[in-house]
C-alpha cells in the first residue's frame, strides 16, 4: 500500500511531533487542529523544534526548510480527504475518539488507513466506529515523538496484514524502530512500565524503602538516569494515575494504583524527592523491581502480544533501559528469577506465567535473536 500524503489530527505535544517525523520521512503532511489559535501554537512548536535541531548541529537550514515545506496546517477536517494515512493524536477521551473515527470514515477515501495514537483504549473498539476495521490500526508513539525512536504498531484481529506491513515500513521511513504488537490493554511496553512504577510506590506504601532509595535502586537496576518518582514528577501525576486505573479496569487488581499514588493525585502535588539513600535497603528494592518487570514481560509474550525480542527492544528503545526484561532474566538465571517472584506470587496468586515456569524447567535461557530473518520464496 502506497503512502504519500499523511494527515495528523491534533497538533499538541504528541501530534506536532508525529507531524514533524512524518515530514522528515519525506511525506507530505497536513495537520488539523480545532481552532486557528491551537493550529498556530502547534505549528510554532514544530518550528521551535526544528530551530533547536539547527542550534545543536543535527539539521542544516536547508534541511529545515525542506521539512517545513512539507507541513501544512488546517482547521477543516475535510482537508484530510485525500490522505493515504490519517493518524489521530487528540485528547485521551473515548467518545471524542469514536466520534472522530466515525467522521474520518465518512470523509477519507475508501482505501485510506486510519490509525490511533491511543495508549488507553482498545484499537478494536475505535475501529468499530468505522466501516473499514481492516484498515484501522494503532500507531503508539512514545514521548517525545521526535526523539524517542520506539513505535508500537498495534494490530487488531481484523487489521489486514498488508496494513500492518505498510505501517511498519512507514515507521522505518520516519526514523522509528517499530515493533508489532497485538491489540491488548497497555499493548506491550506499558504493561510492564506501569507495573514498574506502581510497584515502586507500593514499596513506599509498605515502608520497604524511602523515595530516594527506591529511585536510586531503579537507576542502578535498569541503567537509567531517572527513577520512577522523578519520572512521574516530570511526566505528570494524573497520567501515571489514570494509566494504572485503566489497566486495573481491563486486566485486574494487580494494577490497582498504589495508595500514595492515589493520595498524590487527589492532592495535586508532586513527589518530595529529598532525603538520603539507604544503601542497606537497595538490594531488596532491586529484587522486587526485577521480579515484577520480568513476570509481566513474560505474561505479555505468553499472551502473544509481542515477541521476546520486541519486548526487549521496547524497553531499551522506548524506555531507554540498559537491558530488556528477557536479557535481565538470562543474566539472573531463570531459577533465580522465579525465586524473586515467589513473594509476589504469594500476594497475587497466578502472577508467575506458565511460559516462564516451562522455560526455567528446560534449563535453557531465553533465545534472543539479534538478526531477524524472513523468507519469501527465493528472497531472504
């Protein structure tokens, strides 16, 4: 399927970044906002980001002009009628998205692909608002979309294979590392990412360690510069809280927001990051982090949501962890991994996936293929 013209609905923090990456990939890009004021604000955001690229020496003025020439703004949704691909990046409101997709279905040409950037809702539910469910998929970008290279291409049971292949190629052409995931609550990466930060706050609830100690342990365990508390302060408490609530509703009580997270959300405040790191408590925190992340990641693979390799790519590319959950398990040893999960299994029966138990019983580590091969007739 040939994509030449891309439409973006929404020019906020996500939409403006998605529009820039599409234009940088060589695609004619038209962005729609509700009002001229919002449109101007979104386009200015793109201009500012392009200017920063020049300042940092990552882009020449000629390249900036070339990219900018491909971007056009509008407040009229019908201007997207001849787009080959339309990506929705509006507010995370179910009714707003359903209404928009029903409208796009009427406006866009019959062969156009419609994609949603949702992180909260099932893509199949959004696709059901149209008469072209086979041409609807998810394109879940990670913030900031201009910089973060991960892109989850989300397929429903009805998404046509040629649509997913087209979107994977579109992702690569726009500088992304796309991974293919099945339409499922939290998709692949958010399933273990939300569990990661919610467990961090549960440890505070239980008095396992202080905020500085938990953040320091997370940085050490995953090779990152920002622990969960600092990260939530930066990305926003409401986002963290609502994401946990959404997964609780769709998956179960394991994702119930930790008490301190609920209290912080209701107070409208941020985490107090001050205090000393208690070195004596760090290892206990690390062990619990690893147990939760690895258990959830193995469940994602067991359910067929994503492959072992793509889960690890999601962690290293999207979250910028030093290693993905399966590489971590191989380093720990699967027997030790299961031992770390036993206390969680006691609190949440059924937490340990059968897939992980079977792999551990085999005595073999996870197979992580760094070269992916597909064969089509005589072509590899």
